[in-house]
C-alpha cells in the first residue's frame, strides 16, 4: 500500500481553476473515496448538475445558497449537506468561501 497517499497537507496540492471564480484541489483519494476542497469568490458557484456519486460537503468558510433536488437552503461556516447520487444540485457563494467535499466513489475526472 506504499503507493497510496495516506496523509495530506493542503499546502502541497496545487489549486486548479474550474470556472470563473472557482478553484479546486484534490486533497486525498482512493478509487472508493475522494476528498476535495473548493474555493469560491463571492457570487461564484457550481451550476445545477447531477452525478452518480454520493457527495457530502462541509462549509469550511463563507456562506452559500445550496440547492438540492429543487430545495434551497442557506448554509454558513460549520454547516453541511449530503447529495445522494443522481440528484440535481448546485451552490452559489454569497460570500467568498470554501467547501470541503467527499465523494464516493472518487470522481475520476478530478484526478
């Protein structure tokens, strides 16, 4: 198991631009599980989308409007949400902020 990264240090992982005002970095991953950090400028967001992966997200900083399956709720630092696979969802940053997201299985397109 020596090829698998078991510990992560955020400052060793480069940010990747994914959309206007949005960046991500994959912190750790295995085929079955992945942890990703997203950084948003105020007003940026992820458009409504769906994927087969289960996703759980933690608001590390900021304030977001999060929509899941047509229901929208405002979450602040310390809040979290879960998205079962296949549901339409998205988030908009009401302030600059960061989301820590975990996916199962991993999002192959992120690695």
